[in-house]
């Protein structure tokens, strides 16, 4: 599979979206539900159909942004949630994105990029977070695939990637994953100094 806009567009158009839960991920929904500052600038990178962003928007967060390489999944978001601000729907390359945020919420972006680009991902997250902001979300604690997404990994690998730029990063086992992912997800909490 091509890991570029054309490849992802093709997957959405053909319905090859096995990662799509059809609803917000339970660990992310629980995280969003406990946030109180509705003015946080929140980015969902590699947002896909953006169920978590829709949930945040419906909960009253005013600065929710979604970013993906292709616009195809956003058609579904805008159909489900027509009042989602169109200016907050961003199509482009994560590594070239210039925005800054208080929270970046990771769902399936990290596992979808070529593992060789993971150091670039960590640098991009650090660059896009405001001081005091944080990257939070879910990473697979499972080897998964080596030839196509989703690409997995382990806590030890993630610690070696994130600690140089996020020295206070913490990982914990997700206790509220959906059944097929139970025991296979780690929660990342990576504050930017």
C-alpha cells in the first residue's frame, strides 16, 4: 500500500477501513469527557472520520481541529456534524503542518505512518505543542504488521522515541479499551516542557 494521500484516498473510497470503530474510542472519549477548559486548542492528527473530534465538538470545545492527508473521511464527519467549523477541517501533511495546540490527541495516526518516520512524528508533535501542552492518546502495545498499517510497537520502543523530547512522558495500560483491543493499548501522556 502507498502511505501517501493517493493510497489513503483509495482505501477510503474502497471501504478498506478496518481500523474505523464507527464511534469514539472509549479511552479517548473518557479523556475528553474529563477536560473542563472548552477553549483548549485541540488537534486530532490523522483524524480519519474524526469521531473523537465530533465528540469533543458536541461537548462544547470550540477549538477542535482535524488533520488528514486526504479529505475523503471528512465528508462523513461533515455529514454527521454539519456545524463542525469547515475552517477547522485541515487537509495536508502532518509533517508540514504549522499550527500550535494545547492538546494533540492521538488515535490511529502513529500506527498508520511508516515506522521509519516515527522520529519525525515525535519532532512534529513537540513543534506543534505549546509549552505546557501535551500529546495524549492511544498507542498499540502489540507488534502487529511490518509491511502495512497498522504498525505496532512496544512501550520500550516508544520510551526510546519520546523521552529525548518529552522527558516526562508516561505510559499506562488502557483499562477501558474495546474488546478486540483489550490488553493491546497503551495510554501516552507526553507533556511538553
